[in-house]
């Protein structure tokens, strides 16, 4: 297959879900079954083409980057800049080819699952239309080879996620969650946009390869390595928002208000993965200082969210904080220089985390059905404390859920073990070479917590006795349209799809296809060399494997003792540590902190501005108006009394004079002769007296 045909296939993959979105928006309710088959067929076709592109790319063009560029705007010769034109385009390298498959396979299976889960929904066709828009937006991010189109896809992902999270917008909690996700992501996007503008102002192009080539040639923003570090961190701010990293992680748990298939789509391989993909895309321009910041942000995120997940009782909230923790793992891996391991974990996590969310959706679907049959509209169908004993009633869901849980816990023979072990080995190597010992400590501790809280969910949901025995009779396995995607994700959670070795992914096809790219930043600010790092990772591999397996097994054992064997009463432990339990249950009080400082501070500032506007600005305006009104009144009185009085007096005097003179103008000669004689006599006597 030629390169041109391969890039054409990639563009078809991009357009297919968009075409489905347009068709369903305008014709959805007129189509059979409201068009769910149309969007599902579109994304399924995109999945088939994505596999073709991946196989052809890795087989025939493994070391090439296939690109299609076009000039969008040509400004000509701009004074002070020179020739300036904006070139946009798409490209397919190994990273993009793998992501095409990851995004389309998760999206396709979510579409199929949604047919059963969303059956009878009041906005059924619109839901599938928004799924198409979301998939298109993510695929645009994957294929864009320039920051402009990438940013367009970035914002479209934010918009479509807002629409999906708020699908049931008649619920205030859902509409609030959608708004929260949208606003929090805008905060990170401001940093992302600022970073893009710094690069564009320096290089006069949005093309990533052109920017990399210029940096490699010695051109950096303002000639300062500090500015290059700042640009890298600002670009990373976009990932902080989209991938829910500390301190912008607060939107993702609330996004659980959307339909469960949406949670799987957003929290597996699409929206939240966009930030990790962005860091991987811009990795060559990241300085050592920027990577250290990225590593610590990822580590802190993984730690905070894992501790919160321990105390949550909503099954989707536990999985949401688990997602944040695993995203922190990926970001931490990229930050320490374990580029391949970080991206590898993105692909493996996409499979078992999408399965976990769909598995939770299967449980919630069954719980809702049973509660509805009993006429119970008060019991929370998502609270794991209201479950238990579902293993026998939902065997497919149970065994697939167990598979996903083993994978995310990092147990051998699963894909999660391979990728998590690679990241932890990278943290040990980074610590040994740089002295940052806190990062691997957090990494291994979080690995143990992950195994603990995930098996807590398994034991409370599927084992033990059900909260209400009569309700258990009405709980049944989900329909095949929902269980088949669960089985596919479970199969994809095993190691064999990624590496023939169950203990190492070094010879796996993803690792071979996504080697760490060369750093193009100045040598003085570059991170450690990839050769030295790779050698140290190799030395630390066995240690990381033993430690990760130990902490994972320890977490499983503790969860078994507490929640399955009931040797330790979790409620008594919580009562003995009320402060700690409340702190974790309330999610470290981040929402309260942000409501008090950010929201409350914003409201206080707006109230101050309102007072200033009402009191000072309006006072000045109203005072000026009053002064003008008084001046106008005085001026009016002066005009009407003085000026008009003088004018009227003159008119009256002229009229009176005319009236008097009119008496002497009789028109008779005799009268005029008498006036003359009298006047002569008067003058005679006057002069005589003188």
C-alpha cells in the first residue's frame, strides 16, 4: 500500500465519525432505531481502517512519518517578520497509528455497549451523535501535526465532553458537573494557548516538526533556556486540565454524572489520554527542568487520588479516582524519561479501564432494573455498600471485572503488569541517576493502594451477602450486546497482545515501535541521555518487578483480610481514625478549598467590583448628572427670565414707542402745520430763556 493511500485511509478514519454526527443531528429521529446503527457502523469502519493503517505502517513504513500538508493562509511579506504563512496538515507516525487503533476500538465497543445501556433514553439519537463528535475530536488531536489543528481538536474534545457529561441535563448535578468540567479545562487551556503563542511568536509556525528543527538548530524563545522551559510547562498545563492532573483534577470525579458508557469513553483512551498524548508529542522540546516538574505533578496526582479512592463508596467514583491515579502514573513515567513506558501504559490502561467502567455500568444497569422492579427509587444503585453477592447472578460481568482488576493491580500475565513495571523501573532509574528518591517511593506506594482499593470494590460488589436478599432475585446478567464488549476488553487485558514475554515488554511491538525520541533542547538544559537511562532501567528491572509484585500482593491480601474474610472491621478502623477517614471521604477538601478560595474569592471580587461600580462609578456619573441638571435649570431660568426678559422688554419698548408715535401720524396736513407752529414756539421760548 502506498504512502498516499495510507494517509488517505487515515483521513477517512477522521471523517467517518464526523459524518455520522452530522447525519444524526439532522436526521437522527427519522432514521430506524434513531440512527444508532449508523454511528456505530461509522466508528466500526474507522476501527477496521485503523487496524489496516497500523499494520501497514509498522510493516512497511516503520521508520517513516507520513504527512499531508497544505497552506491555509499566506500573509505574504509581513514587516518585521518576513514571509509568513500558516501551514496545516496531518501526519501518521507510529505513535499516531497506535493511538488510532486505541481510540477507535474503545469508542466502537462503547458504541455497542451503549445500544443496550441507553435503550429507551429520551435523547437517544443525540447521544450517539455526540459520541461521534467526541471520537472525531480525539482523532483530530491524534492526526494533527501542528499546534493549531491540535488545539482545535483539543477544544472540540472539551465541547463534546461537556455535551456528553451533561446528557441528562435535567439533573442539576449533571449540568453542574458538565459546567465544572468545561470551566476547569479552560483554566489549563489558557496555559496551553499561552505556550503555543510563545512558540509561534518565536518560530512563526505551528508545525511541530518545524519547531523541533528550529530548536535543534539553536533557535529558542527569546534566546533563553528559561523561556523554553516555561513554554514546555505551559504546554503541559493543557495536559494538566485534560488529563486531570493536580491541581485541576477535581472535574473528573464529578463527570461520573454522565452515562456510564461516557465515563468509559472519557476516562479510558480518549479525553483524559489526550493530555498524556500531548506530552508524548512535545517530549523532544521538554527541558530537564520541565520534565522534573512533569514528573512531580504526576507523582503527586497519583498519590492524592489513590488515597481518596480508598474511602469512596460510589463504584464510579472509585474508578474515576483510579483513572486520575493511573494518569498520574503515565505523566510521571514521561517526566522521569520513561517515554515508552508512559505511552505503553496509556494503551494498556485504555483496555482494562474501559472494561472496568463498562463492567460497573453492567452492575449499575442490573441494580437499576432490580430496584425498579421493587419500586425502590431511593436506594443508590451505584453505592457498593448496597451491593454484594452479585458473583453468582452476573458471572460474565464478575470474571471480566476480575480480569480488569488484576490488570490494573499489576499482576503477572496481564498487560497492566508489563506497563506498570516499566514505569516503576523508570522511576528507580531516574532516582538513581538524579537523586529524586521521593518519586519511586510514591510510585510503589500507589501500586499497593491501587490493588487494595480495587479488590475492595470487587469484594463489596460481587462477594459476601447482598444488602437486600429479595432484591438479589431480580438481578440478572446484562444482555449480550453489553457483555460481548466486556469479554473483548478482558481478552485485550492479557499480556500476549503486547509482548510475548509475560515479565517484560522490552521486545514487544509497542515498545519497539515507540522508542524515546531524541531531545532537541540545548545540551545544558537537556535531560539525561536515553542510552544511560535505558541501561539504568535494565539494571533496575528485576528490583522493580519484585517490589511492584510485592506491594500489589500486599494490597490484595489486606483487602482480602478486611473485606472478604472480615478479620478486620473496616467501620471500626474508620471510627478509630475519624479525622483521616473524613479527610479522605471528603476528597482532601479540594472542592471546599476551591469553592472557598477560587469560587468564593471570585464572588467576593465581583461583589467588590459591583460595589465600586454602584457606589463610585455610578456616584460620579449620577453626581455629574445632578450637577448638569442644576446647571441646566439655572441656565434655563437665566434664559427665560433675563435673556428673554431683555428681549421682550425691548420688544415692548419698541411697541410702546410705535404706539406713541402712531398718535402723531394722523395723515392730515393741518395737524402737521399745528405741530410745526407749536414746535417753533417751544424752541423760541427755550432759546429765549437761555
